[in-house]
């Protein structure tokens, strides 16, 4: 089908599909007082000590909703409970959170986030319940097939469709803020300082002849300390769970990416063969993967069977034991590209893939490869004390994965829940394995195709991650020489403290992980895109960027707003200008209540004599 005709038909179908969706679902009123009661909406988010940005957005939205006559209530939950409620049970009205995707960001990340094929599944894939089959789905599939300008056009139309439908409202892309100390390790990149590639790219600073680091003892203890990368965080999850496919625990996934190798690594916009030494297309829909000589942390060899098992397991973690498949709630969009995996020999596997372009096929190779002998038995129906699942899930998806066994460049050593976790260097990893065992060079040896910056890495023998009570305490630890860097993204309140620490430096960049307001479109009135559009216009993104993020963020209308090369001009945020899609109803940070209510009336909603928006049928 001609791409332009396809896009025109897709966009034409959006209005009809959206209006139909607005008539579906049930009227939901938390107060339970009948059809003429005030509409009540609950906003789920993390508490201030876990995500200060999210709670500020939630408070801002709740205040404006209450002002226009909607009874908005904020419900704070721990991050784990929040994502179990939203992603697993899908039992929510509105949530505020951050979309996190490994970078560099590709538009295909929206495939898993919004495609209707995932509407019945739990996880990060389409948590909104969006079912616009005739519009968004077709554009999502087209951008997977085509290349060049044709793909750019499809991606532009996809963004327009998502902005019109508003299953979620993009608020802003925050700047990742990190405090680093370069006394012992250098090479902290300002692009993605805490990515797996960035940590592997660090170099050990030359400290010969210098005094030992403050608070460290002399002699052997000092040598051990100098070889230890010491990081601090406020996120306790990093000390409790190392399950790479657990949706409710993983954020950026830096440490699980270092524990579990992927077939390829994308770093600095470069595609690096990682666990595979090479891959090639043997047909339009086949990829042949050749593996490196690698071993799991327990000494077992990594084989093609493990790779084939991983892709099958991602499609159904019950391995056929349940009536319906139980796919992984993470990496679903990527792994859905792979239809089957066939073992050719111990070192070769052939993947049958959808008809997709090279960018999407490479994304399909960026999933953690799991050892079959560890994960094959984790197929039982899962239970967690104190939490009831509304959908079937398996032990593989909720297990903490204690004593994780991967093949990556670091190995798990020990952990104390909510306090610390320790990893050490994997001496058998292909990055450090000596080529003297054979007469090969790196062109055809164990590190074939891997850039020099990764050879012999990591530069540390030990990695210690310690949990501290606050961002300020974390920055203080870096300033005092007790830590080399902060891990969890710092809030803007910590920035002045970094400036006061003589030996600490602020490293910042631009994140592809946007904060957003997510809507459960399965239920009325959130099933109505006109209603969601009015809610979007109640979010003053400029004010939030200035007040909540203290300027360390960029407002946006599109989920691709941090990648300007993909954003069409009509969706680009121009300087201090208004939101190009749903401008804030007001001026100078003040809400125009009358105008907002008029928009709700125009959308077909009614108010009582007290100015309360009614929850009953329009």
C-alpha cells in the first residue's frame, strides 16, 4: 500500500475510532453516590521522597481539576505498588510517572507503549488500553517496515495521532542530574553518564604519588579502595531486586544491563556486536546470529539454546503451562519482532522476524539473554503476600532473582536490603579475556567488533552501591570523597549543593524519559478523547518546568520531543511559546476557570448548580 495513502486512511480513521471509544466503558464514581454525583478521579503516583517531580505534577493537575469542579484525589504508593497497580492490574484512573526507555531513543519505542495488540496484556505495553486499530496501529506498523524519509513521514503522522488522541499527556523531558567526583575515575560523559556503556567506558585515574582518598586507610586497603567504584543512590530497589524482566522494579536497568549481556549494545549511536560476534540477514525475515565464546557467572557455557529459550520465554513465561500465554511485561515491543528462534548449532541461532527495517531489527537484539538452566523452572503462577493480581502472572515476572546468574561484565557478590549491594568484575568476560590464549587478534578474536574504549573493561574490580536517605546526603558523600558518583537522578534542589562541593561536578544531559500523565481509556469519561484533551489543557507545562523542575527540563507535546530530528514542525515546542497541541487554558500560571468549564460543556459534560462536574451520562 502506498505510504501516503495509508497514512491518510489511518488519520481519517482516528476521529471515528476515537468518538466510538468515548461511548464505551462504564461511568466510574469512587464516591459511589449515583449518576448525578460529582465526578471523582484518583491520581496515582509515587510519594515526594521517591519522585518529587511526579508528585509536583500530580498536585498541579489535582489543583486544577478541583478548581474546575472535578473531585481529584491524589493517592501515593511506593514505586513497586504503583507500577503493580498501573502496569499489572491496570486498576487506575490517572497516573503520573516517567516513561523510561533505553537510549538512544527510537520511535519504535511507541510500538510497545501504544499498540492495541497489547491491550489485554499487563506490563509497560499499552497500559492505557488504547484500541485505535484503524489509526495508531497502522502507523506503528508502517514505521517498522519503511526506511528514510518515508519512515520519517510515518513517525510524524504517528505523533500527530497520539497527540490528538491523548492516551497520555507528555509534560516534560527532565535533564538527568548526576554529581560526580573525578579523583579516581574519569571519563564521565555528559550524554548518558549512568548508562551501562558509560560506566564501562570509565578510565581509572592515575593516582600514583598522590595521597590516598580521604577517609581511606593506607596500604592494601587503599589499593582495594582505588579499584572500587563507589556509587550512592536513594533508590532501595537496586538492593532488593535484580530481575531484568520485572516491570514494577526496573527503571533505567543499568545494573541488570551489566549483569546480563545483550546480543548487541548501542552506545554513542554506534551499534556494537556484544554477546554475538556478528549477525546477518539471510533473507528478508531471517537473522543469523553467531555467538562469542562466553560463560554464565556459574561457569556454564552460553549457547544458542539460551538465546532461543530467551525469545520463546519472552513470548510466554509460563511455557505453555497456562491457558493463555504470559509474556514479559518488559521488552515486549522488541521481542514481538521475533516470531521464532531456531538453534543451528551451539554457537549459532537463526531468528525469524517480522518484515521490519534495520533499526527495528537491531532493537529486537537489545534484550537481556537469560540462562535456560536458571529460568526454565520459573513458570508457576505467582503469588505475593499482601498483593492480589488481577491477571495471571508467573514466578519469572515477580521473583527478586536473588543471586542473579548472568553473563555480563559484572557479577553479583552480596546485598543488604535497603542498604547496599556489591558487584565485582567478571574475569571471564570477553571484554577482559586475554587474547594470548590464541594467536588471534581482536579482529577475529574474543573482542571482534568491540570498540577499543571497552577493551579490558570495566576499569574497576568492584562496584559498591550504597543507599542514602536523600539527594543532599548523596551529594555530600560525593563531595566528601566517600563516593564517586550519584546514581538515582537528582532533584533540582540538590544542584546548589553540588556547586558548594569543591571536588564534585554536575553532569547533565537530555533524557528520552518523559514525565507524563497517563489515562485509563478503558472507562468513561477517560474513554473520550475530547475529555482527555481538556485535561491536557489544564497542565501548565511551562510553569511546571520552571517551578517543579527548576528549569532542568524541557516542556514537550510529543513523546519524541527529546529527538528533534523526528518531531514535525507543527508539534515542535518553540521557545517560550504555548503548547502546540493543547495550550494551557490560562495565562501566566493562572487557570482560566470559565474557559476550562466552557470546554467541558462543549465536550458534552454538565455541571450542577454548585459548579461540580457531574459523573453521569452526558
